[in-house]
C-alpha cells in the first residue's frame, strides 16, 4: 500500500507580508509590502523568498520616493531575495495541526549584496492552513546602502524585519 505524500510537496505564497521598522529619536520609519513570494519544500525544508523593493508602501510619499531612488536604488536592484534551509526540519509536520519553532539559515541579497542570515521563526498549522512568521534584524551598512550624512541620524543602523506568510500547497 502506498503512503500518501502529504509532506512531499511545496508550499507557496504570492501574497507574503514583509514589513520593516526603523526607530530613532527623530523619526520612526515603517514600510509594508504584501506582494512577497515564497516557496517552502515540505520534504527538505529548503526555502526561497523574493520581494519587490518598489512594492514597499510608506505613510509618507516622499519617504517612499527617497527609499526607492536614493537608498535602495530599486531601478538597479529591483528585488531582495533569500535562499535558505530550515534547521531541524524533521520535527515540522505541515500536515498536522501544531506550532513548530524553526530556525532558518541562508543567504539574503539586498541592494546587490549577499550576506548570511540566521533567524528564528514559527510555522503554525491549523485546519490545513500553514502560516510562517519570523522577526529579525539586519544592519543597513551590511548591504552597501549609503545613508547621506545629513539624514544619517534619522535612520536606524539596524532595521527590524517582520515576515508573515500564509502558505498554500502548490499541487492542490
């Protein structure tokens, strides 16, 4: 008798949410993007993630313009990507309700610069729905993003990144 391949599939989203937050004494900066794509291989724990830089929405239009043109140069570097592997993936069962803490390690590319990243997160499975959430920090200077001295004190050296994805089985 053949066993059903519940885990031997990929889960994906085209509507992942990514936000970042920068807090300084002068001004808080926050942006949201709900168009991230992500794929998780349920068999191996490998994952890939991509987000279009221009899809980040800011409260102030001028902030969004400066972010795209002056800092991120989104015409030259249109997206940020992550390719990695969840550690201890054998303890995660995307076919069974539960909360599964995970760590992911891989390579993040932002602004044309690739760096190793490790982050903790959680997979929550409830009623066949799979949600992946993680919050981590990155240093702006690690990705070659130049901040002009006149506004350097307005932008935090580290940004808090939050990722929230509702994943669907690819072959359903």
